[in-house]
């Protein structure tokens, strides 16, 4: 090493090149360049950004300080919010049921390698399609509405939860599975007596995280893909009635519910979500 | 001439908990002082009051003639550069190399821009390399700190403190996370620094036997009060019992074995 | 406790849990007026339809340059908004984290602001921003920016307190100033985590940008919507396939970078 020599050499390097730091720097550089290029080429449609930013501040003020209901009553607001919550809940439950089954085949310690790879690849594809495209896709067969929304959102939830569940299963203590197999338990017995009980709380956490996500997605699907609920009302307030104040009230409603969910997640010690990628 | 004078220091957390209860003592330049006591006695708080990582509630601390509790901004930073600190958990930036962590000891001397960019002079780098050499870490210089053993990490911590050119070292449980042989290396190193460089050393220790072996002077603390302050050989079993309370039994037993050997 | 009582309680708990979930699901079905049989039938119908119609045709391939252009626009928007938001998010996290906040009073406002930003869905931000930025790329950019800012702040507050508390104490003890501590200890310690989260947000934001594009008439989402509503299913399918390909490529690259730097 050049270290001993460097004590007397004129310049002492304090950093040594490593593969990791090179990758880090290349990543940073690429992100910077892509960001600059992205900002230059953004589709501005002749909007004056600085004027619009001032306008944005003023709009935020209206949204957050002058909310009120105009076309809907408080009861309507609650009903619409509940429709959106139900959509999130329903798709999470459906997604969880199918995902639980599929995840058993995606986990390396529970199924043969070839089955793992096939299920995982399929799920990677399902996840990579944005939810809204799934919903619109099913809308061809079922028409725009709750059926397409539920099936489309459930599809994406399955893709997400299979990955999360399978990783949970793979973290299981190999010794426990071995012990049960050694005692003559068959595959299904192992799953029900060891795998599911020991990962139950992690599975529930992941499911709750997905419920949080699906609540947001349900708003978005109401706004873009005819799923109804509060998202649709927000879309109407924004695009048709141009009513910032009513939009503000809706925004508070979804914000409060989302914060309630996040708070429950912390209370229920749902820790998996923030630690690993969603 | 005293280098450090702690005068009637009280530290309260909130209104209830009293961490330091009227603590007074003074330290001469070049002394090797061990502060012993059970966990939660206030040893860590005491050290951190000296370099003002913690503010005292009342009382005065004078270091090299300067009153510490009132220091602010640049003066406080200058005060801290004169005191090196060594931690139980080493407190290194694990992702950075050994040499980078050692050079962190020079940041107190930097202006804002130099600090942000991490600009160090060649002289500073040479000092850092020389200190690493004396501590036997030359080979590890460019390794990331998370690849080192506990004993090596602690030596990096010592190097970071020495590169500050401190007048005094504060060591907060420096060997509590180490195995016995690494612990011996670290304590020998501290003793060596004290003897050859003349740097005053204040070390918090949980283990009485280590304190008795290395220190010229023992300060025993319990519940924020000084119970004993004097030479190691004058420390009686009864006083150890007073310092450690119910934990003392095993400690005294260990000591007897040690003296028997 | 008696063994029988133990097992009875276990079974009762599981039963209660299932009962509650079933009730909620049933309530959800009623609320959303979801037709279960239709839903089940929609799946095979959609896929058999897809095999016949949802395949890139010749017209689709002739539109390839335009699709790629819009796809690039969406990817760049996701990258730019995620990267810029992460810089601001790191700043907000430094104010919010217990280890690095300049004063205890900064903590709560910083965290509260981040909470508002991330708990309002990206589509809602887009609907609000439409008033100021209209059907331009900025609407999507800022919508993604706000949500990412809130998310990055949250995860970085945790990361900062987790990885740098000790080294910050050590550097304060050496007399180092605030900016030196941040740049020499906190940022080097947290950077790999930050990059990892940015890459994750880019993946997420490409999907979100597709959605926002439908609302704002920009990027790949707009193009899909356009083809779909004009029954150009072949072209729409090409959009989906290319989007999937890009998302998977970015996921692979991200996973590689994460494996090396973490």
C-alpha cells in the first residue's frame, strides 16, 4: 500500500476510490443531469411559472383557510368519503386473500425455485402497470364504474402484497420449518401451523400499509377512472365548477382521514412500511 | 495551578431528577483521574457538563481559567477544541474511512466554508497519519470504519481526539463495549498518552479494578454526589460499598481475587 | 390457564377477527355497489378480449416515436420532481430530526408540514394545482414534488436520528460548527439511504405521473387515455408494454445501485 509513503509525500489523499462510492457518484450525477434536462424540456404550455407560483400560494390560502360546502351537504360529504374508504378496504381485502395464496408459491423457502421465479415475474409485471391503467383496462369488459375500479385496484394490490408477503415468509426461521417437516407434517400443515402464525403480525402490518395506499388510490380512481366517491366530487369541483373552496373542504376531509390512518398505523406499530420499499 | 475546577455544580433534568448534586473538585494538569460509580450515577452527565454538551443548572466550571457555563458561539467551540472526548460507542461515522473520521477532530478549527467542504491542510493530514501510525492503525487508514473491530474503532476515536491537540481528554466508559484484551490496549494507550504527552485524562469507568490499576486519583460518584476523592490505595471496601450500593458485592470479591493474585 | 380455555380463546379471537373483516367487506360491497358476479366475470372477459385486441398493431408501431417521446417526458418528470423534492426533503428533515434541529421549536412544524404534504394524495394536489398551472407539465411536477417532499422528510427524519446521533455528539464535542457537522457527518452517513429512497420514489412517481397525466393532459397517461378513448387499443397496449418495460428497467437499475451502496 502507498500508505507509509504518503506520510512524507506532498499530498495525502483522504478518500480512496471504491466501487460503492463510484456507483454513488454516478447515480448522483445522472440524477442531477436528468433533473436539469427534465426541467428544461418540461411541457410548459406557455405558463409563466413565477406568476403561477404566486397564484398557487393564493390558491393554497383559499383552499386551506376558506373551505366550505356548496353543492354537497355534510351528510353527502361523509357518504362520499365512506364510499372511497370502502373502495380502499374492499380492494385491500380482496387483494390480501389472493396475495396470501400466491405468496406461498413466491416464497423461496416454501415452493420450488422455478415456481418462485414464475410467480415473482408475473407479479413484477402486475405491479409495473399503473393502477389507473388496470382500472381502465377492466373498464373495457365491465364498463367504467365500481366493478372495473375494484378489480383493477385489487389486481395492483395483489402484485404489491405478494412481494411483501413472500419477503415476510422468507424471513421465517428455517429451523422451525425444518422441525415441523422432520416431525412428519405435510406442506399445508406447515403453512397453517408454522408459517402463518409466526408471520401473522407482519402480514397484518403490510396489509394495513396497503390499505393506506389504497385509500389514496381510491381517491385518484374516483377522479380519473369513474370509481365514484370523494375523488369524483373533487374532480368535479376542480374541473367543472372551478370551486376552490369546496375543493378545500374535500381536501380537509381526505387529509384528516389519511392522517387518522397514519396515526393508527403508528399506534398499531405498523413498522414494516417505512423500513422497506412499498 | 489547576487546569479544571468544578465548583458546586448542580444539574437537574426537569424539576424532579437531580443528575449532579453539588459536585466540586479540581484537577491538576497531567493528572490521570478515574471517575467510578454505578450506572446512572451521573458520571456521563458530569463529563458532558465539562465540554458543555450538556448545560449545567447552576454552579461554575473553569477550564484553563475560563468559565465554561457562560460560553456561547465561537468561544464555546474554541473551548471544545481544547478538550478531546472518547465515547463508549466510539461515535464514528461508520460509512467514512478511518482517516476521514480522524480529521473530523480538526473541524472545530475550521470556518464554515472549510467545514462544509471538508478542506484540511497537508499539515493536518500529516498529523493525522502520524497519530494513526503511533496507534498502530496505518494499515486501516483507508478502510471504512464499519469494517473495524471494536478495539480498532476506539483507537480511531482516540486518534480523532488527539488530532485536536487537546489539553485534556474526557473518556466516557471507553472500554465498556470491549473485550478484556482490547480494553487493556485502550487503557494502556490512554495511560501512555497521559505520561508521554502530558495530557490530562478524565475517564469514567464502571470497573473498579481497572480504575485502581491505572488511575492516580479516584473520584467515586453515587446518585450525583461525590462520595470519595483521593488516592486509589486509600479507597476502602466500605467506601466501594458506599459508591456502588448493592452492586458492590461482586466487585469487592473480584478485587480480593485480584490482590490475592 | 387451562389448555381448553386457551384454545377456545384463540379460536374465538380468530373468529371475531374474520367476522369483523367479513362485515366490513360486506359493508364495502354495499357502499361501492360492487357487483361481485360481474367483477368475477370481468376478469376472464377482459383477458380474452385483450388476447384478441390488446396487442400492438401496425398503427401502434408507427406511433412509436410519439409514444417514446411522451414516455420520456413522464420519466423525466418523475426523476426531476423526486430529485428536487429529496433535496428539500433532506433540508426539512434536518430541521425536524431530534439530532439535527437547530432549535426544539423547529421540529413539530417541520414534521407537521411534511405530514400535510404526504397525506394529501397526488391526484388531489394535481386538482388544486390545475387552478394555477393549468394543463401544463408544472401541475404534475409540483403535485409529485409535494408528495415526495412529505415522504422523504418523514423517512429521513427517522434515518438521521437512527444513523447519526452518536457521531453528531462526537463532532459537537470537538467544537465543530453546525454546518460542518451536517456536511461532514450527517450527510455522508445518510446519503446512501437518501439515494435509495429517491430511487424508490422515482419508481412510484412514474406510476403517479401516468395518473396525473390523465388529469392534466400530459405525458404517457394522456396518450394512453387518448388512444383508449378513441378505441385505438393496439396503440394503448403498446403504451402499457413500454411503460412496464421502463418501470422494470428502472427497478432493476435501482436494485443494483441499492445493493452496491447500502
